[in-house]
């Protein structure tokens, strides 16, 4: 009996020591980032590694806060996952560059994630997400507190962007496009209950700066509000031959500009469905210019 008890004690002590040995390793990593490939079941503790190992059309489930920047070069869905007791799933750029970069021709869906603290150098584009000619869909997500020269929240460079039921808020561009910047042929659609709000631009387009021959469309009950630009287009700046269209119950309101176009500044672009004092209202110094 004594021998059996001694053996049991040894087993218990060994188990405790093994558990204690694991704790410092986990603590030393300083990260609660967990990324699970839904197709393969593989688990990673940083997003770039998970993306690098993914196959086309895989879904990566993101839990906790994943810190750093990630370049996506394969068609993917990045979906937030929040088990009971865990923090909101977040991609944090830690000021090291654009949080996400979507390469040319790649299709990426971002769902139920917060994207924050992307900061790019003066010559770079996009603080939160840079879409370099890809197809980006943002659903039920928040893009906030990012900084860039152009497109602090999202920079769309010849790509296609759809924002649905999401918030792009409190981003700051030193030049154009506090919330979103799009150039030169890309398209942006903001729909559902999405809001582009409380963003700032050092020059044009506090909410959205739209350049070139592409299109910007607001649908359903989406809104652009409480944004500011030091020069023109507190809400939206539309330049060159692009088209800005408002449909359904979408609105542009309570935006501010240091120059013209508190709500929308149309600089040789085309406006569709825009009615000052109706779906564009309460802006200063004017609704549409």
C-alpha cells in the first residue's frame, strides 16, 4: 500500500511540476492571440503565420488581440470569435504600418473584428486596411483609431470595397480621406447600418475622399456624419470624374469643413440622388458645394 501511495504521490508531483513549467512560457509570450483555421483545425498565435499556411477560401477564426501587421495574398475570410469571458476579437497594428494589406486580385472578407492602431509613414497609404486592387468586404466590424497620410481607415487603390453594418470611426488622415480614401478607378459601397463618423482629414474628405473615375455609393440606412476636413468636403470630397450616389435612406449630416462643402464638395465629379437639406443636412458651412 505504501509503495502504491508513493507512486501516486510521484505522479501527482510530476503533473503539478509539468503544469507549472507551462505557465511561464505562456506568460512570456504576452499575447492572447489565437487564430484557428476552420478547415484544417490548425491553431496559430499570430495572424501572419495563419495566413501564410492557409489555402484559398479558408476561414480563419480570430480570438483575442492579434498584434502586428498582416499581408493577405490568398482569398480568405477573417472572422472574429469571442467565447464567453474573452475580449473582443481585435487586430492591433501597434503603430507598425497598415494593419491589413490586401494584395492585387485577392478577395478578403473581414467579419466581426475591430481593426485599430494602424499607422503608416508619410509616403504610405492606408492605416487600418490597404486594398491594393483586391476585393474587400467588411461586415459587422469596427475600424477605429488608425492614422495615415491618405485613407486612415481604409485606402482603396483600384479595388472594390463593400462596407456593411460596420463602423469606421475616429481615424485621422494627415491629407485626404479620414475614414476612407479611394483612387483612381476603384469602387466603394457603404450599406446596411454602416456609419462613417468622427474621422478627420488635414486637407479633404474628413469622412470619405473619392478621386478618379470610380464610384462611391451609399445605400439603405448608412450614414456619413460628424466628420471634419481642414479644407473641403467635411463629409465627402468628390473629385475628377467619379460618381457619388445616395440611395434609399442613406444620409450625410453634421459634418464640418474649413472651406467649402461641409457635407459634400463636388470638384468636377458627378452627384446622384443628392438633395441638400434632405438627405444631406446640418453640415457647415454648407451642405453641398
